[in-house]
C-alpha cells in the first residue's frame, strides 16, 4: 500500500511525521491517516511527499517491480533455513539496489542450473557423444589387450610381436583421432562463443531481436524480400546454426504478418480499436494468432499499453517470448497452469480472454488474449500439432469478471489455497 511505503521510508530516514507533513503542506494528522492507508493519495500530494522523502514517486505508488520481488522469493526458496518473505516487497522498495542484486544472482543461478540440466541430458541422450565415447573406449580396450599379451611371460615369436606392435600403433593413432574428435565436440571453437551464451536457439533469437531492432524495421519496409537475402545484407553479429535457422523462420512469419497488416494502416486501426484483437482480425481478414503477434510487434511510441507475447508448443514449452515489466516467465521451470496460454491448449480454436493478477502487494495485472490453432495441415493419418499464442497487455481497465489469480511457478507462489498447485510453496503463503 502507498501509505505503508511512505511510513516505512520516513522511519528508515528517521524523519518525524510532523516534519514530512510540513514539507508536503498538510497536517500531521492527515499524514497519519495516509500512512495507515485510510486516505487515498495521488497527483501533487504524492509528488510533494516524494520530494519531502527524497524518493522516486513511483517507488511509493507502485512499489518494487514484480519481477524483482519474484526473484527474491525464488532465492529465498533455495535456502535451507526458513526465510520470512511476507515483506519481500518492502525490502525491495527500501533497498532497490540490494534487491536487484539478489534477483540478478537468483536469475544467474537459475540459468546455470538449467545449463547443467541441458548438458546432463545431452551427455545422456546424444547419440554422437555416445558414439565418440564408444570409439574411445574400444580403442583403449584394444591397446590394453594387446599390451597385456606382449607383457606376459609367454614366449612370442618375432613375427607375432611385429603384428602386435603394428596393432598397438594403429589403435593408438585411432585413439588420438577419436580423442581429438571428442574434445572438439565437448569444447566448440572460439567463434561459437557467442552462441554458447544461450542454452536454446529461441533465447538467442530473442536476444538478437532485442539488440538488433533495425532488422525488423527493414522487413517493415521490404516485406516481400527474401529473409535470407535481408539477413545476409544486414551487418549481423555471429549466430549459431540453430539460431540462424530459427531467426529466418521468425523473419518469414513476421514478413507474412506485415504483408497482411501493414504498419501504416494497422497502427491507427489498433489505436482506434483500443487494441481489441477480434475487431482487428475482422477488419484485416486475418487469423487471431497473426493479429496477436502483430500487436506485440508495434513500437513503444504507439499509443497503446505495453504488450508482451508468448508462443508455446503442445508441451507448453515456450518457443517465443517477449517480456514486459511483471511478465517474465522462465523457460527452465514449470510455469503456472492458470495462465490462458495453457488454458487455450486444452480448448483448440477457442479464443480465451482473461484478466490475470499476480500475487504480492503490487498485484501486477494483465489482460491476456490466447488461442491455440493447428500448426500443421490436417490429414487422416496424424493428429494436428498445436501452437498456442498469448498476447499480454499491461495494466488493463478493471473487468467485471473476477480475475485469474496466477503466479510464476508453484515453488515461489505464495497462494496457499490455489486449486492448481502441484507442489508446496517454499515461501510464506497466503490465500
């Protein structure tokens, strides 16, 4: 609550209530009501109190960023000792630098654990690695067996000794070649370093698009150009083979959306429709997933609320993610099943619209539009492969319907009575 944050900031700085009230031009009794959340506050008065406390007004009205608070709770969940997380947001508001450091370290630990899981799965299931190890072990076994014969006390004639020496020589050369191949496989050359910063190609593509914003601008201007030709002309940093293939597929899909919904006509239409996907789909004769993607691709200067996007395959694995403040799901932990992204998977072809509110004092709110459609052509031999797309709109107008109380992950969600909970929360809980 805003009043509680004002009181905590004042007490942290050791300032008397009367002094803050005088600086803000109100009475101490009125400030006391504000600090106990008995009076609403905003506008000039909030600005005056922020100046009196020498803080950012947003830190009083909005509190800490939900992503930082979630990161702190996730860090607390790793502790072997109980940690009171009920006031995690208060801590983040008072000490944003330390809170950001805790959240960043938690994110780094999460990424490293994910990398270990990826490497473990790779070593367990990768047939190329299994084949290389098999060849090394075979060569070592052959050398050892031959050396054992030569080292025995039995007399071996010169002709057989020569043959055994040739075998050891040949097996040693084969072992050297297989060992070099194994080392090269486990330790890619230096030019691949950039791509190794990302565990999956999807992350590499998203990071590339975040950095290289001009590439999509090129496609906006040349939507009929060949994506590979555009990428070759663009002075792009090094991409892994997997990342390049995924980026070209993303560019081709984006170009198709642009041809169907050109920016010059789509942007004003989106503003006029207040971002309503159904209205825009009818206006441009486009399918809903394309409209959701196109809305999320609009630049920040368009007069619409910030929009994020999530696309997932039938297993719920994220194949594309555009985050916005408060909406930062992880690829490496099981997400909350209450998000419409997953609801749509159980109801193919049915559009799902729902307001979602996150836990915590700030209670970040989003309006979500989701739909799952077949990604492959229908035939009688195979079931269609679904792809679900969800547009996330920040801070929507309140809806008359009760919002969905979702979270990031059961492990770090404090909602004790959630019907979708699959494992106990590692942090303090509330209903």
